[in-house]
C-alpha cells in the first residue's frame, strides 16, 4: 500500500535529525540544539516518531480552517457592501479579506 505524505522543508529536516537520534548517531543534547527545542520536547518528538513513524512528525494544523476565519454571514455581508455577486463570495474564503 502506498500513500503520499506532504512535508515542509522544516519537517523533512526534523525527520532526518530525529532518525539519526533514533539510530543513536547523535546525542539527545545535540539533537535538541540542532532542532532548537528543549530536551523534553526532543524526547516527545522521538516518542512520536517511534509510535507513528514519519506521519507523526507532520504538523496537525495543516489543512485545518483558521480560528480567525469569518463566518459565511459576515463574508456575504461584506460582499454585498462591496457590490459583488453571490458567486464571488467563495473567493473571500480563499483570500485574507
């Protein structure tokens, strides 16, 4: 079974360093310094990697709607004030209006 995993450059770097730590090629203190996290956070990342492998290191926030997103009613009201058509309201969802 194959599947596609999308990772940022930062997540790929984190994966490489965590793999080296997992293989005992780098010390915990060195790994924490390279990643810019505390030793405790580094151990949490290592435990997550051991439990979930690569997908465990991917941001859980990706593809989630923003907490600052406006409701559809507000977006529709702004579109009407701007003189937009109803079909153009969906463009507001994709922009930082």
